[in-house]
């Protein structure tokens, strides 16, 4: 039996948002998410990355028993998630990501034209 998710711990990325973008490009989605996390560096947050989900999902909450203000997050990444969708999901883990981090992430997420 599946445990229902508490609405206050789930960041709704909605079906009408770009995060539902899919891509058949072959790349390591977890490695891309880790690179994105390194760029935005969510303060006092422990993030777990879960591959193979049915849709891109971000859950977060307060870390009980940890230092004051520490939080946790779970980033569930489907096998066909686009780089752009992953970048936007990771960026949403921080309240105000720096502009250069978003530019870098989106630059990496933009497909390069064939020459």
C-alpha cells in the first residue's frame, strides 16, 4: 500500500509546466542533477536523487533532529526527463537561485545544433 504524500511537503510542478518535458537524448540524468545541485547549492539541505520515477517530482521538508533550519529534499527523475526540466526542478529547491547559476544550467540544458 502506497503512503499518501503530505501536500505541504510536495512541490507541485504541475502538468502545465515545462518540467514535464521529455527527451530521448541519452545522458546521465542523475549526474546532470548533481551538477545542477552543485551550482545552486541549496543551503542546509540534504538532497536525495531517485531515478526511474514515473514523473518529475520534488518533495521537501524540515529535517527533524538536525541543526536549526536544515531541510531535506527528494528529487525523483523519470528516465526520459529533459535537461531543462531537471534544471528547473533543481532551481526550485532554492528560494532565489543566482542568475549565473540559472544561466549556466539553462545553457547546459539547451541542445546544441548539429553542424
